[in-house]
């Protein structure tokens, strides 16, 4: 797919980065991949990059600068992209099926709408997904859905912008797009541009890994550290799908219905952050995060 570039945003999760890059090698051979590494200190990140046919980018070191600059790095990726579409992935994700001619056809259909600037190939997971039934509207001949909650309620992120997305680069550049400091701020900025709601692809090809370790700017909370110790170092992921999957016609598919985890003890409904797998580690994490503020 010569009109797509993939950018993988990485910080201090070397084993997960290797899992992500392995999936891209299987499913997107020949597509240019750039790893946007935020000057990771984890030596496993460098190990994960050995022998890979990828470009590696790192920001300049600045005295006193805070790491974890995801949205600044997104802007850097956007500025360097030379393709029509930029697919933004993070190191705690994987592709779940090949990026084949069907994927390209779906992207062409979705971005045929001149107001469509962002689409997400992410398959949704987690306990909240059941509450979103009946809140999707098919677009692009069924290639995608817009999430339209009743009365415009709810967070703008699910409606307009995820950090894990495919961007129409020329269209956004023509609109003078600049990344804001969070998903919610980016979503509001897209609304202000008059963009169509984000397209949730009807046949997704990207998943967040379940039960990943979490930190904030390199600092794990006690709850996160305990969760990581209890879960062990093994990366938990999903088995590849044999082909494309679809939902029931009223919404995109949900991960719990179609994906099989690689680790037998993976919790259902799936949770992305390992600290949220247990109620007590989740509560401990939330308490520490409040105290840090």
C-alpha cells in the first residue's frame, strides 16, 4: 500500500514494541514504518529494533524537558509523513489481520467524503462497549460508522479523535491542522475545523494489547507496580484473525466477540491497562494519582 505510512509511538516498553513490530511485519510488509521513540531508557527498546526494516526517530535531548511527549511526537510524525495516509500506532498495540486490498478499498470509501479527516482502525474492547449499542450510524457504504450518542452526550474523543487513527494528511495540512495536548483537545479542534466525526472502521485491523504495564512519565504507581509483578513479564496479546471481521451491521465488531487472547488467564471483558485487572490495584492506582495532583 504505497499511499500509507505507519508511525509507532514508543516509550520504555521494549517487549511490547517487539510484539507490535512483529505484527506489522506479518500484516503490512512493504509499508514504511517509523518508530517515534521518546528517548526510551529501557534497553529492551534498542534490542527490539535490531535487524528491523524500520526508520527510528528520537526527539532532541533538552535539559529539563519532560518525557512522554506523545502529542508533540505526533506532530513531528505528521510533519515528516510523505504519504496520503498516516496510521498512528503505539507500542502497546498490534495489528490483527493483513492490511490488504480490502483495507485500501475501505479507506478509499471512507475518505471519499471531503469532510472526513480521521478514521480509526481500532477494534473496541472493554466493559463499556455494551452501552454503546444503537449509537452508531453507517457511512461510506458500510465501510465505517460514525459514533453519534443521543443528544450529543459523552466525550468528544470517541466521536472525533483517537490517538490510534488513520489521518488524511493532505486534507489536514490544507486545513492548517496542529496537534493539541490531549485526545479531548484534538477532538474539539477537529470539531472546530468542521470535520466529519471520526470514522470507526467496520472491518478493523488494529487492537490494543490487554493488561499492559503502565506508567506516567516513567513513574509507576504502587498499584501499577504490584499489578505488573503479579501478572509477570510475558506480553499478553491476541491471536491473528484469519481474515476480516464485521459487526452485526449496526456497529463495528467488539474485541471480546472475535479475538482470542494468547495468554490463558487474560481477563474478560478485556482491559487495556493491567492495573485495572484487579479492583484493589485499580483503586490503589487512582488514589496515588489523586495524591500526585
